[in-house]
C-alpha cells in the first residue's frame, strides 16, 4: 500500500472489526464485510448464543460487550455459562419460576441427610442453589451423619448420593461451620465421601510413617483433639497460611480428610486450639515429631543446615530490634533460627531476640541433637554469619563437625591447585581446588579448601572434617541454599513470619546493658593489636 493510500485510510476501522447493524427490527452482526449472525432484536436467546460464539471465536470480552451493548461482566457470565452448561445455559425459560411444594423440600432434606450436594439438590428440584441454601440452611451446620445403614435394595432415585465433584462457580454453603459444640470425630461414614481435596489424603501416608498419631496424642489426649490437629495439618497442607484462611475451604469436604463430619468454624477452632496449646509443651512436641521423622527417613549424609530468619513486629509491645534483610534496615521483631536436613526437610527451630547466628546457633544445635538422638553423626553447615571461633569451639565440644565459608579477607593459599573431574547429578565438570591445613585464631587447626574459577580465588571453605572428599564438602556447602529456599517458600506458603498472637505482657528485661567505656577500651585494644608488627 502506498503512503498516500495509507494516509487516506488512516483512522478507518479494520476489515475484521466487529460491528452491529439494526435493520427493520433485525440485529445483524458483521466481522468486516462478513455477516456472522442475524436475529430479531427482541430474541434474547439468540443474542446470548451470539455473544458466547463470538467469545469462543477469540474476540475479547470488552469488544463483544461494546458491540452488543452489554456490560463486560455479563458477557463473561454468558461465556462461562456456555462452557459449563452449553446452549441450555444460554436459553432460560421466561416468566416467574414455578413454586416448589413442601413435599419436594422434605425430599430435599432427605437427600441432604443422605449426603447429596446442594448443587445436585438444586438441579433435581429445578431451582437455584441459593434457594436450597435459604430453605435448608447450611449443609455443614447439620448434625453429624448417623451410622451408615445396612445395604438395602436399590431405591427409586436413580442418582447416587454425593455424586460428582464441586461444580464450577459453586460457593454458597461451603464456608466453615460455626457449630456450638466441640467437633466430634465422625463415626461410621458412607462408603464414599466426595471431596475436592481428596488428593490431600496422600498426606496420611507420611503421617503414618512418621508416627504422627503418637505425637499428636501427646498434644491432645482425646480422640477429638487428635482429629482436630490432623484437620489443621491437612488445611495447612492445602495451602492455608493461617487459621483465618481456613474459612475459604469447603468445610464439608475438608473435615472428612481427618475423620470429622465437617471442619469446625473459627469461633470453635480458635478456643479449641488455644486449649490444646495451653496444655502442651511445644519443644517436647517438636522434638518428638522431628525424632520420628528422622527415624522413618534418616539423613544418610548427616548434613544439616542452620540459618536465621527475621520476623518483623509492628505491634505495641516493646521488643528488640534486628536487621531485616528483606528491607535492608533495622526493625523491631524476633529472630527464628531454623535447622533443615540435607534434603531440605525442616527439623527444628528456636526463637528469641534478634542477635546473630553466632549466638543462636548453639541453641539450635542443642535442639538438633535431641531430635537426631544420641550417637548420631552431625555435620552442621552455615554461612559467614556463624563463622566465628567461638562457634567452631562449641561444635568441637559437642563432637559435631562443621563446614562454612571463610570470612573476608580470604587467605593466600599455600598449596598448589589440583584439577579434578567430578560427576554430580549426572553431569561431569572440572574443578580446580587447593587443600591445606590452616591455623585459626582462638580455635586451632582446621581444613581449608580453596576453590578457583578462571584462575582466581572464588571462595574458601573451612571445615573440621579432615577425611571427607573435597568435592563432597563443596557440594554440601553448595546445597546450603536449600535452607534459603526453605525459608523463602515456607514464608510464602505457610506464614512462618507471621505473629501468632497479639497479647502484650510486662516482663523483666534481664539483658545486660552495654557499657560505652568498655566498648571504647576494647576498640583501643583492637587498634593496638593491628598496629603491632606480626612475627615473621
């Protein structure tokens, strides 16, 4: 096309644009010069079919709405209805819906008691699901189902109770329950329970292998408490980060995962969990679970990783300040020190005032030794935040190996580099490294491995293990990023950086106050040590 022709046609509609013409009471829809639909202006059914067809042809909802004189929301509703119900969803009978007799509602109550879903009841009666909810109430506030009857001859109703999963768009009647009594474990249930969360039943295999029944029984002695804690575990596994988000789950379908007739609502759930927590030793419970998990699936390498995780606090309670790496500034909050296994599983954690990995690591190591059991071989991996002589000494006193990065400035390697071909994860690559024994101040001898890349020193590894293969040690330290990934995804998916409660209490602060004069004296001593000549 010439420039002159392009200028003349500038602003003209595209040949494929949709447009609507009114011709003698007839609505005609064109795409460019091609006629797509023709129907009487007052034929709502044909208009709805045209809207659904245009959306399925690839035209956007906003464009179709502008041409048809409808709102984008209504166009989206027609499109979804066509995908879900076909043409029947676009052609609705005119006039007032027929009245449903009381006999039909009695039959509906019988269906509800047999476990039939509200959507299926609405379909059988020919009414909206909201009408069923209004007449029968919420399904999950009904009494627990009675014991399943013995098999009887086939009934006249051809459709099985509770058949089918949730229909698209189903929302009413699936919120959390608000019963006035404690949740009771369901007794005999029907042979099959329909649940959109059935895939979460795979978690029972892990719970059984880790002996979760014994662990949860130590927290809640009654069977109802064990079922409630199991249900809470299931809800967290389904992606809920807090108990507040449980209300977004379908209560009648989440409860049966743990043997409950329905998932209790927040008004019941919170006081019950608080009651269980008040009578439970959390550290003992954590130790029991970690020990059972490690016994069921031991950490063959014996490598564990430890790191700090800062949790900011914005409440009114006076708390200490710490460094928030996410925002790059000091904030009020607490610090959690998490320990994960070599394969990324969470093992244990400790919580306290923000201080530093060199201070919190010994506490985390004590919890890890309780979980791993006596005589377990432990190799503790951590980053430069714990690379201090007092940490190394504490690990040695506890008969635990350690591996970490050397803090800057890096030392000049005295040994000659060696080129070795290693295979890891099915891939072979050449690495250049140098190994030697170095003397660390206030600690003693340690093994140092220097890794070279492109002829330069990339990093230096310090460890107390003098027998392991250097390639294994480098691999262990590289795998420490599994700790970082755990903290990242556990924070996003399970809310480990959310405050559990907002209770404020007055406590005696026993933390020592720093003496400015002593700090100045220590600084003067360090400066004097730097100026003194070192022996040759």
